[in-house]
C-alpha cells in the first residue's frame, strides 16, 4: 500500500509541477504587478479555454497531492 501511495504521489507531483509551469504569468513586469491586483479584484480578467482548464487541473492535482500526502503519513 505504501509503495502504491509513493508512486501515485510522485506522478501527481510531476503532473502538478508541469501544469503550474504551463500556466502563463498573470502580470508583465512592475506595471502588471501594480495594476494586475486591481484588475483581478474587480473580476475583469476571466480565464477562458486552456487557461481555465489549467487552472481547474491545478486545483484538482493540489487536492490529490494533499490527500495522498495525508494518507501516506497515516500509513507510515
């Protein structure tokens, strides 16, 4: 059981790293850092298409990562 959890955790970890690296940056330089937060707060930027898929996949993989980590800690 432990070996299976380790293998699943490794696969989910690699997938999570890949999905995070595939996402585009939300700000471009200093001007984006200053104004980007306000635009995101007001909801003017909405993810569409691939960005939405990557965002949802990040959440799913992060939840799986935490569940697998807790299960692995429980069984060890």
